[in-house]
């Protein structure tokens, strides 16, 4: 739909690289990252592709292009309202699930309480505390009010652009879709439906594709298609916010530890026969690996435990709090033998406790696992 597949892919990749670099730099709010010409040259793309990438950043509230003398890509502070809105879009796009239910609120409230007022050690910093407080309040409001309690959309300059308006109309239609791979329409259909020209529609579609909730396909009978939500863009937006408000790697790891302890405790109580089959498969994979444990096997082992608690919001929080410290650390190579041996040893203990249906042992094993692995960061 519109630009070539390679141009679309390049724009999304550049937007991700810019945000990743800004996270690693500690998010220097108010600085100029580079002029349009400099950035196009740095990434080896045309100005048209660079502008597509900038539009993605502007839609997320992470940067905007300032025109005129001394202009360039201005680094912005992502707003909490924008992050909450993106979380809401992602969570509610998981069609057919009981969203933000009692288990989700139980895990979130416990993690917030334990990290803000720990029985030992220091409490989390103000940036993470404000994030958890705002997220908890939003989830509780949604639980009370249902669909009427949705997160209010932010009123930024980007939100007033025509592309952003069309983006929101597309999001609404996506929310009404009941299945993945459902066709929303061709470019011509969508331009007519939303009263937008092709340029505006393509900008809106690019935002959707970057967020991982839709994909445009070429060919007869194709067009804009729904897809199973990809958490990558949302995790990165949350990391952008963390960096901008000064969340430390220790704060993120403290929240991951508390969340993961709550999740494995619940998993030990509620695991079904299918869940137990996946856990046993993960145990076999880990036991068969001698020395290194690949990143893929680690991911499969983690998913076998955490997906027992099927809550999209908790899944997102686990992903972003676990990955955030790696932006500013010298974490060992995932194939490092020491890391692999330690990961295998500690994860097998967690899996064994869940299979034994022992919540207390699962919680203790997960706490020890996080502490020992964190020492390698």
C-alpha cells in the first residue's frame, strides 16, 4: 500500500534505531539529534524515507522535526498520557480475552506496593513510582467503568494532524475486528471511507504498521489486514518514557522481579495440563543443552512460565522491565557459557516448583534467579 516494501521497512527501522540510541544516551530532552540532511546521510536513505521515519517518531511523541535556522530533529519528553493510550490500544487489541481482569490487577497492585514500600532495600525512584501509580489508577478506572473507562486520548499537536485523526479511525475499526488477518480495505477503499488523500492515509498506515497491529499487503484482494499485536514497539515506547523520566536499570529490575514472582506464584496454582506439557518441554530443552543456552531457548523457557497467566498488560510489563536494563548495560552475550549455565540451573528450579504446584517454592526460586542473573549486568 503506497511506498515500496523496502522504503516502509527502512523508515520503521530508522525510527527504532533513533529511539534506541536516545534511550542509550539517557534521553537528552530538548537537544537536536541532527538535521534532516545529516540524518538522511547518516542512515544512507533518501529524505523521503527519513521523513517517513520522523512521522513515526512524531506520532509517538518522542521527537519532532523543527524547521528553520538551527532546526533539526528535536528530542521530546514522551508523555505519560501517550504511553497509557498506547498500552490501552495494545491490550484491547487482544480480541476475545478478558482484559485487565482481577489477576492483572492483583499482580500490578502487589508489584506496585512491594516496590514502592519494600520490606528491605531502597524503594524505587520517583519516575518508576509515578509510572506504576498512573498505570494502576488507569487499570482500576477501566475495571470499574468498562469500555467507558478507556484512556483519554492526548491532545498534542500530533493528535490534531489529519494523519493522526485517520490513525485513530483505523484503530477504532481495528478494535471492532474480531479476528486476525481480517481485511479492512484497499488504499482506495480506506481513502474514500475516511475522506483522506493517499499521502495522509499512508502516514496513518505506517503508524499502525510500526505499532505491529496491522500490515498492508499487495495484490488482488489484499490491502490493510489486521494482525496479532506485536509488543516490540510498545515495549520500546515504554523504555523511551523510562529513560526520559530517569528510571534506573535497578528500578526496572526491581519491578520485573516483583512482577515475575507474583506471576510464577499464580502459575503454580492455576497451570493447566496444556501448560504443564509446555513446561515439561521447556525443561527437556534446557536439560539437553550443555554449556551455552541460546536466546531462543531462553525465550521459549520464559514463555512456558509467564504465559500461564494470560494477561497482555502483565506480559508487556514483564518484557519492558526485563529488557530496559540492557539498553545501558554491558550484559553478557546471551550465548555466554556462564550465563547459560546459571540460567539453566535457576530456571529448572522455577519450572520444578510450578510443576509441583508449590507457589511458595516458585516465588523463592524466581527471586533467587533474578538476583543471580542481575549480578551479571
